[in-house]
C-alpha cells in the first residue's frame, strides 16, 4: 500500500451513484490524537459542542451560542466583542464543512458515574470501598466521591483510573466511528 506523510492515511469510502452502483473513492483521513481526545472528553462543558474533523483529525470545540449565531446571523447583537465575532466566523466555517465533522458522544454516554462504580470495585480496603460507595448515593455524588477519595488518600488512584477509562472509551469510540487515531503521548 502506498505510504503517506505523517499522520495522513487513505481510506476507502463507499458511495452509491444515482444508478445504485457502489463506487469506491479515496478519502484522506487524519489521525486524531487519542490522548488529547480522551482529555477533551473528560473536560467537556454543557454549553459547548465538540467535534473531530474526519479529514484532519483535529479536535474542535465551539460554544453553542456561537454556532447558533452562525446559523442565524440576524440574531447577532449589534454590540458584540471583536473576539466573539471571530468565534462566530469560525463556527460558520464549521457549518460549511459539516460533513467532515463527527460529533463527540454526549457526557451522558461517557457515564462518569459508572466509572466511579467501577473504581470502587477495585479498592482493596473494605472500609474505604464502603465509604466511597456511600459517597456516590444521591445528589452531589461527584463532589462527595472526590472529597472522600481525597480524605482516604486514593484520589491519585482515582485520577489514574479515570484517565485510563476515558482513554479506553476514546479508543473504542474511534474504532466504532471509523476514525484513525494516534497513540502519541499515551503511556
């Protein structure tokens, strides 16, 4: 197979023509950095949307309100900061290249609560395990869990576990989505 430069690879994409025949086309696909993808998944905010550009592998984040303004420029307030105008222009460029983008899974799909439950099962000390289990019950579970993990000095273990869980999820998501990925920086 032909070798390409750096993080670019070729993939075949099936396209059906108007007569129903399947055609194969060569599509350049960039590799997404798996470590950066996992880190971004860990720090997603509700008011933002996150994408991977299938062609370049670039991870993109954009504020939802900027996407909204890009879709409907008549809604842009007259007095808006220059940096925000730039962000709206970048969002408009994203919309123009929408077919190249793959949306991140939602925070709900990532299920950090299940990660906490899985971590608790790995804790050897039964007292600490019980305290962490109680901490995740009810409202405020995430804060109480982190406070309890810190109090029992297992917070570093939690962070390592969570990092590995996000890395595994990111890898699985890339494979399911047909994204190529780079392991650069992954230990």
